[in-house]
């Protein structure tokens, strides 16, 4: 009985063994993961000289974008690159952008052929810099915005530590802007009113006619003094009519500096020199004033030198005010390093 049972099991065992083999034969073999590889190369120009600092970008479907710069020897390298199609994009200033593509196998160390960049067409290297005239024009524009209390012109002072010499055109422009400023007319009107009240230059008389003559004379003094002393002579003698704000040092040194600037000035060459423009300008303006002051108030040479001395003294006083007070009261002063 036992033998018969075992004999019956033998065919069953063969059937089971065959089924197992069949199942094992149908199981697909495991696929190993692809190993990463590397890509390297060299960037040169058309003459064969290496190009350092070229930007090399690697892109592909199997990995994210990577970017490196070529070294001093022109070489570049990407490590741990997934296998598959890839593209290299090479760009460098002055050269046309170039691409190189291929397919990286699993674990492959790919050295791409030498990449020669061509010079970009129509490349122009342009460097833009302001000329001295343009810099001076910007400074003049800044100075024409300077006003005490935001109202009274304060054009003839530069707070720039490195002012550029003005051209003749810019000197005349500054004089013109000063003489036609509405506040200038208001100041001249005030001066004429005081002279009328004190009966200064009595030969002009009183009333509207007298006031008009005083106004005209005061304005003529201002125009002639400004144009002769701040535009005509500075252009001929190559001197700067502006006051160079000092703003540092002891109080005594600043006082002496401000007073001295009534008789000395900066030349267009950047050197200090006698202020012939201011001195001669005041003398010229004083001489011209003899043409329109009342006959009984004309003292000839005496009036000329008197007005010139007053002009120089007024310049010294104005410089002191500029040095110690006006900066605090002046608006729109440009900021300088």
C-alpha cells in the first residue's frame, strides 16, 4: 500500500518540478542601474589659444542643467553625469555662442573634441565717460539750484571738493542766470527803495521817475559787475569766478581763507593766483557807473576807486557769510563723496 502511494507521488513530483522550472523561466532578469559618467573638454579660439572663463552649460533630458567656467588652461569638466543625450552650450564675451551635443553611455568618460570659438560679428567695445566739459556742466546745473531759504540765488559757490574748471560759455551762462533771476530783480528793487528813502543820488529826484532811475542804476551796477568780473575777465584771464567752500580747519584759518578769496582765486589750471578778475571787474564797473550816475554824484576817478573798494569789501564779507552760514541755509546742495 505504501509502495503504491509513493509510486503515485512520483508523477506528481515531476509535474511540480516542471511547473517550477516554467515559472523560473518566465521571470525577467534584473536590469542593473546605469552608472554615471563624466564629460570634459577644452575651449580655444580660432588661433588655437585657450579661452579661460568661458561659460559652459550642460543640459540633457536625464539631468538638470549644470554650469562651469573654463579654467586658465581652457579646460572644463562635468562629473556624475547621468547617461543619455546631452548638449553643451559655450559662451564667452566677444565670441559667438557655440553648441556641442552627443550621447553619454553608462559610466563613460567622454572627452569632447576641442571646441573652437569664433569671434562674434559686429562686436564693438564702447566705453562711455563724461568729458571735463560735461562734468563742469553738471556742476553748474547743481549750483543753479542752490538757494538760500529755497529763495535767494546762491549760484557762485561750489561745495564740490573736486570742482572742474568752467568753460567760457559756462561762465557766461552762470552770469546770465544770476542777472535774470526774478529774485535778483526783487533785491535790486529793494536797494532802489532804500536809496529813494534816504535820497541817495539826489540828482535822480523823487517819485516814480527817481525810483526808476535808481532801479536802473542799481541793476546796471549788478549786470556790469557780474558780467565783467564773473564772465568776461574770467574767460580772458582763465580764472574761476566761484567761491570754493572750505568748510574745514580752524575758525581762524577759514576766516582768513574767506577774506583772502576776495583778492585771490583758483585759475582754470587749478592753481591759486591773484584775483585780477574781481579787482579789475570792480574797477571797470565803477568806471562805467560814472556814465549813468547824476552829474553832482560823479567824482570821476574817486568814485571809480570808491566803488571798486566797496566791491572788494563786499566780496570779502559775502565770502565770510558763505563760509560760516550759507551752507546751513542753502537748499538743494548736491551730496558729494
